[in-house]
């Protein structure tokens, strides 16, 4: 392919939207309020059933930082095995040491556990103490791509670092910009960084479809999904740029 477009799915409807609109890959997550954690067995199983495109669940036992206990690490190994058993194409991982360096040993164990599946290193990368040292280490442990905003809150602020990472990565690993990627900036991002793989939440908050809602609760029961119009617009902009 000339380019890749990955989207986040926080619900199963998003998996259907992604598949229907020609997306390359789904990053399947739970808990959008915590930036994404490992989805349940049932969610992964159903997502695999309803979507034939690449499915990559995130392996993240909780929100917060990316320094994990032994018990959390063991749960990650178990979750990777579950993903393999359910026929996932890959997983998304990331572990750091307390000093902000890559935990080479633990990440290598996760990659080894995922043998037969591709592995993406997620935005734990944006918390490292040296992105170019981390780049070489992540390549050495066998990850296929890095999801990053260029160590800034969003890809527009991080474009300079993203460009440098793409150059230094060469053909050894894919640098996939993500965080704030939208249809109104994706071509600017592609032109400046020369990236060919992109990650977007294309997020849309969906209103409740309940006919009855208790007014005494004083809350709106919305949930995170993806905007089909935005997904189509993202793909259309990439088609224009890469053709």
C-alpha cells in the first residue's frame, strides 16, 4: 500500500465503521478516559468476528504511567496469549523504566510472547528521555512500528521530531504519527514528515439511544466512538496526497 491509516476503536460500532471505510488497521482499546487500556476477551472476540481488517488490541493493564509491576507485566503476557488465541493480527505494547528509558528486557519478552503477530510500540515512546536512543532499542527488540506524536501533546507541535524520526528510522521500522491527526492536517503532516502511516482517533461522542433517562442523575450518558464522515475524509485526503 502507498499509505496506512489506523484508527482507534473504543466500541464495536467503530470496528464496523473502520472496516466499511477501507481503514488499514484498528487499534482496539477500552477506557478512552484513561487513554486506552486492554479491551475485554469478549470485546476482542466480537471485534475479530465482525471485522476482517487488521486488529491490534492495546496491551495496557491500566491508565497512568508505563512503569509496571511484576503482576501487571504477567497480566500483559496473559493478554497477549489471549490475543493470539482469538486470531488478532498484532498487539500494541510499551514499557518504560523509572528513568524514562525503554525497558528492553521486559519489552523483548512481550515481543517474544507475541511471536506470529506484529507489534506496535505505543505512545509510551512520547515519555522517553531520549527518543533516538529509544528508537534504536525498539528496533532491536523487534517492533514493527512506533506510534508517536513526536514527544509533544500533538503531531503538529511534534512535526520536527517526527520528521527526524522518519529519517533515522529509514526502512527499519515504521514511524506512525498519532494524536491530533485529522482530515484538515493529515496532508500537511505527510508532506512535512514524509510519514506514510497515520493514526487517528477520528473520535465522536455518541449520545445515548435510551428512550428513558433519569433527569435526577443530571448527566449525559455519551460514549466514545468514531465519526464515519471523518474516517472517509481522512482516507480521501490520503488518496489525494499519495496518488
